[in-house]
């Protein structure tokens, strides 16, 4: 298993740089190959400092931007590519488990994710939520084998889409037929961690099916699952954006 990780960047500089710190840590810890596709070279220097490959493309349509990014892996020595949003923070053990789980499969991911409300004008501001799909995979952390990416001609997203990208790529995978080896797991049952931080600039907010999670607060989970300095930096950021 050799994993590539792809993300797309636009705006939200403080949160994006925290995400790039996480991506750089994963690169050094697991020898993954991270790449991001940005716009107007806004984060080019930040990526160079962290050893992260940077590609540039106009921001919209988003489907075209993501397709441009994933083509980076066409001639790279990877077996799978994981998709992460630039506001998704996963623990080391999430990456480690996902790599082992996906090794003999083509399309994998988890059914659940934590969400934190960092948008003052939307549901859940300043609160932690837990969201679990029934019968579907959440978007962040999905892994696709290089084999099926080649079958999709490295164009898994509808080039004209600006939203609904998770559904778009799922539809493309379904068109490949029954030979695609699928697998899913429940993050919380495996003792793993991933949080999607919703801030101004997000396409979607916290869905109505997400439930407030009061067993732990976001700071506790971040310190439990991330390196101390990364956890502190994210906690400081969340405290600042949710201050009244």
C-alpha cells in the first residue's frame, strides 16, 4: 500500500495552514504522498515549506478543479488515493487503519464523522456534532484504488459540478459495475478520529441528521488524538472564531 492524499484549497488561510500542518505531519509519519490543488497560487509557498505538492487551477467549476488535482497521481507510485477536504482533520490512527483496510479494496471509507460548527450564521455554532450515514460513506477519508481511477480515466467528478461532489464521484464508481471491491467501517467503533470543521466558506453546513455530541468537547478530542502542538493550534483557532 502506497497512499496519496488529495485536497483542494481556497480561502480560509488560517484554517488551511492548520490543515497543511496536519498533511505535512502525515507525510513524514506514514510516507504518504500529499498533493493539493489551489487557486491563484495562494498557498504555494506554504506547501513548499511542508513538502506538499502544489497544483494550481481556477476555483470553479469545482469538479474540474478536483479532476485536475487527482491527475497528479497518474504517473506516481501510489496504489490508492484518499480524498480530504481542507477543513478535515484526521488522527494518525485513522490514516493507519484506513491504509490497512483499503489495501485489498478499490473503494473504501467510513460511515461517520465529527463536525464542529464554526459558522456563526449556521446551525451548531460553537458546538460539536456526530454524524453517521445510514448505508453511505461520508466524503472525507474515502480511498480509491489507482486501478479504478484509471478505469474512470482520471476524471471521477462531473466537470461542471460546484456542489454534490461526493455524490458525483459515487455515481461514477457505480457505473464501473460489480467488480469494484468495496468496504466501509464506523470510525467511532474503531477508536479513530476525524472532524470536519464548518466555517464561513463551506459549501454545506452541519446536516440536520447530525446529533449534538456532549460526551466530550472538541478540545478534549483534539488533544487525545493529535500531537499536542497541532491540537493547541487548532483549539486556539476554534476559540477565536467562536468568541462572542
